[in-house]
C-alpha cells in the first residue's frame, strides 16, 4: 500500500474518530453518574441538523456551531429530566430521542427545503494547519486543513480525564453513579451531579454533530449519523469508562472505517460486506469486553464467598 493510501486511511481515521471521541467522553460522564444514554445517535443527528440549518439561515458557521451545542444541551436536559426527576427508564428515553431525531430531521428537510435527502450547501467552519506537520514523514499531509473541531477534540479528552481523575467533581460523579445513597449520606447532591453530567454530554454531542454537517461536510444529509452514536457507546465500553481509553478506542474504530473505505475499490469483495465491517467489529469487541468483565466479576464473587480479598 502506497504512502498516499496510508495518508488517506489515516485522514479518514481522524474524521471518524473526532465525533466518536467527543461523544464518547461526554457520554461516559452520564454513564459514570448512573444515567445511561443510548440516544447519542439521535443527539448527534440533532446537532448536525441544527448546525446546518442555523448556518444556512445566518450564513455563519460559528453561529451554527453554537446553535448545535444549545440544541443538544436542551435535548440532554430533557433526557436528564425524564431519567432523574420523572424516573423514566433510561433506555426508553434514549430510544425516544433516536426515533424523534430520525423522523423530525427528515420532516423538517421536506418542510424547509422540499427535500428528503439533504440540505442546501451551508457555510463551513474554517480548517487549520497543524504546526510542524512538515516535520512528520509520510503522514504530515494528513494534518493539513484539519477541522478546528478535530483540533479541539484532544483538549476535550484531556479535560474529561482531568475532571474524572483529578477533581472532587469527578469523584462526586463516580459516587453518584456507584452508590447514590452513600453519596447522599456524605452531602453530595446526586440529582444535580447527574443533571450536570448529562448536560456535559449534550454539549459534546453538539460539537460532534456540528463537525459532521459544517466541518467534515458542508450540508446536512439524511441520517448522516450512520450509527456513530452506537459506536461511541461501544468506545465507552471498550475504553473502560476512561476518557483516554475512549479516545484510543475511537481512533481504532476510525482506523477500521478508513480501511473499509480503502477496500471498497476491491472488486473481489462485495461492497455490502466491506461497509458492514466497522459495525460487525464493534459488536464483536463489545461482546468480548463484556464477557471479560462478567468473568472478572464472577471471579471476584467466588473469591468473596471463599473469604479471599483481592488486592
């Protein structure tokens, strides 16, 4: 495989990993706080649609980005209200968001633009060149004209890591999700912690959605989330609920996506099979990770029964 092919694969890896990592870091805080959100795919779709529509009518990509963050934060607020205050089943709430997003965006495309497929071309966020990229052999060109949101993504990962590992707020999030009763007994406001954790996820979904429609592309395309929200959930699981682990898992899924794009030119392998590779691999990895966790939990229970404690 030539250098150009390698660069194209790695460029695609960055493009795919960017929304996965941002969503994953945001989503894991809700998960850590005890609020499951399988509606990440719907949140991503709403963010992408909001960014494109607001950019189109204001002719400002930055206002589109802001609008996407606001809309996804409002959706996250609704999810938090239903799960924390109303005590609705988390899965039902997330599925409702996914169904709402898939149907509402199609309806609004038709109502606003008389189209069922895509929006008109909209203003894009500016791209930037990474400093010192020319000093990187072979892959330096992949850091040319990089999305500003891709540049922000590592800082979101580092922020997530710092909040989770180094701050009292991170400890409160973990306590609220692990043992809410014990957390309340030491003065932690569990409900407020859960609300803030889910809202942080909403902000991240807004950034990820804006990346799709006004950075990676310059329009909204029907169902352009393409299951990325579910892959982000898989990245959370494979990354062991750690922001850095989630980022690494996102890069891996991005690499697989880049490889399947490169293989689509192969006339021997059916294109349908190639396109399914990232999703099949996601299912396999999640199954392996969950199986290992179940075995580990079973081993700990067995040791506990025998009166042995693990260090």
